[in-house]
């Protein structure tokens, strides 16, 4: 299967409500149609979009904003499409005899690895976070295999000890980066919204110029064993399609139905080969699809790509995802740099901003969860970029206050100097509060960020938002402590925690 010729993009017509089909790349870019990606897993849907964005970025790089706007509004001509894919045609063949897509020929392995391993979630042993059974997926179609190969390389942690992780992890093989994309009205428009213009690419990669003879993916121009690579020697093509693992697919001789897509028997893969391979990358390659954050270490801002925690939803990092801070400030103590598509949308003067944010939650070598969320910002977010971080901070401060006071109630309180000692409840009600807070404030958060009145009537909206948040905190506190308030020995610690919480929330309201 060649991704530039054959139908492989899983879509539904009519904005995602129509019949399912596999669409060819040329049909997507050259023909009108209200398509949306359609797969059973949200992480694979985002990976499919990211793969399409990367393909379009390197083969149809817009020279400037005018060219980009033209691409957004008009389909490509067949001639333009043919010219764009011509230099890269053999790069995207999943079964190429010498340079198969995202693979290496001649991989030596002691044993076969089940194909389910490339479906992120580490489906082996006890680590199968997104699966019911270890062997649930035994055969994958070529379309799902290509998407999964790309996703494993670009967004997952390493395949185990001795294997390298994705390019955004730097020296950390366990990092699983967050992707932040801008959503258009249909799949084709979404792709172009996330393709950056040449000047913006060159801002990320100073001195880089389009050159397919030298800037090639690692399966075409292989990484050398034990090679030490400087980040600024990695070009756009090589970085977007970075493959840190030496692996090789083994195609089944008999067609089967895909265990994820179902349907008629097709070319499938059941196993692949992988081998350990050592090399190093010096520095952090500025991948355009992730947000970067920085903290001060030894007086210097140290940058890394944003990643999800296990418990916190995407909105808690929203200000880092969309608001630049400290990027060019040598005296800054912390910083953030939005993803390339978000920064571009800001510069293009986009009004409402609809974001698709997704990534995995890793605990060292294990994938323990995933987050894929849609976030919308009303057009006023661009007018004063200090407002969005303020809203996020109000929410985070309220949650911290609730968590901290319930932790106090759970553990108890002692002040020997004042001879005060309160018995604790003894159960982890603060951990329950975390989940309740995020669940109950989710609609409020999304409605506030997407409402134009939030930014056009800032003072009133900010106070109202803070009040709703603090009301939720008080309600959750009472619900979790009420069952214990009947025990006389626990009344003091509950009263102490309640009073302390009210003081913190009152202060939060005053500062809102």
C-alpha cells in the first residue's frame, strides 16, 4: 500500500455522520467533500490527522499566508498534486522492497512481536491500558498499520529498555508529548489549518530550506549506529517523520479482515520484527505540533515539551498551550511556547479557535491513560492574552484549596506550640475531591472559555466564574465530610478544614 496513491484514510461523509469508507490522499486534497476521520479510538483519529498534516506540510509547503489561505479555500488541482508528491512517491510505500514506510529492511530479531504492540497502550503482560485482552488485536490492515506505526514513533514512549523514545522526549525515553491542533470545518480544512508557512518553519528551524535530496526520513536515509545527532541537523522532513526504532513488518500471505476496521478480507499484518539500536540526539528539536514549557534551572530557562498528568484535564494547561511567555526574555523565570498551528492562527487573526488536544499519560515505561479533548476559545482570547491564564489559575487555585483542606481533614492536624491536635478522618477523601472537581466543573470551564461575553465583559464574567468555581468547592467539601460529621471526635478537624477552605476561597474571590 502506498499512502500517496491507495485509499487508506478512514472517513465518514457529511461531517462524520455518513457512510464509512477509505479515502485516497488525492481525493482528500483535490476533491470537495465534507469528510471527517472515523476510527474506534480517538488517539488513532488524531494520529491519522497528524500523519496527513505532516505529509501535506512537507509536500505542499505554503510560501506565505496568501498561499496558505488559498489552500484553505480551494482544492488542489490534480497537476499540483502530482507535482507535489513526485519527489516523495517511494517514501510512503508500506511494502517498498528497500525503504518501506517507517521501517528498516533486514531487522534481526530473536522472536516475532505481535502487531498489537504498535497500538499504543503497551498491550503486553499486565500493561494493556486500552485493551480487554492481551491478544485482542491479532491482525491489522495496511491502513491501520501505517497510522499506528506513525503514532508509535511520534507520540508514544519507547518500546522498552534499550529502545529510543519519540523525538520530543529529548533524553527522556518515557515522555509522551501533547499535540495541539486547530480544527477546521472539515478534514481538508483542518489539515491546512495545521500546515505552517515557510517563514514560520524557518523561524523554528533557522537556515532550513526545502531540499528533498538531503532532508529525508530515516527509512530513506538511515540513522547510523551510535551516531550523535545535533538537533539543528535534523530537517523538517526528517523531524516530522522521525522513526527512533528499527522495526520491520511481516505481511500475512492470506488476506484477512482487520480486527479494528472489520469489513472484507484485505492485506494485513500480524507480527513485526524489532531490534535495539543506539544513537543520541543532542538538544531538543522544535517540533511544531507540541507546546513547550520552561522552568529555571541554574539560572537558565530549560525547555521541554508539555505532557499530560494522569489526573488533570487539558484545560489546566490551556494557558501554556496557547499563550507565549518568556520565549525571548533572558530574565524570565518560566516560559511557554504554543504549538505552531496555534501561534499561526493567532498571527492570522483567527477569531474563534477550536482546538484538538491529545496525548498519552505515561508512568515511566507504562502508558496508563490518554486524553483527547476538544477545546473552544471565543474570539476575544486574542485581545488580552493575560485573561485566559487568569481564568485557568482561578480554577487551579480553587482545586488546590479544596484538595489541601480535605487532605488536612483526612490526615488530621497538630500544632504542638499551640497545643492543638485534631484527629483525622483517615480516608483519602481529598483524592475523591480531585475527580469530583474536574467532573463537575468541566461544563463550566468549556462554556466560559467559549463564550464571547467572557472576554467582552471581562470583570463581570471573571467574578461570576470564580463564584461558580468556589460554590462547587464548598458543595464537594460538604458532601465528602458530611458522612463523618456525626462522629464527635471528627467534628473539630472538619470545622477547622471548612473554616480554612472558606478563608482561601474568599481570598480567591477578592483577587478575581
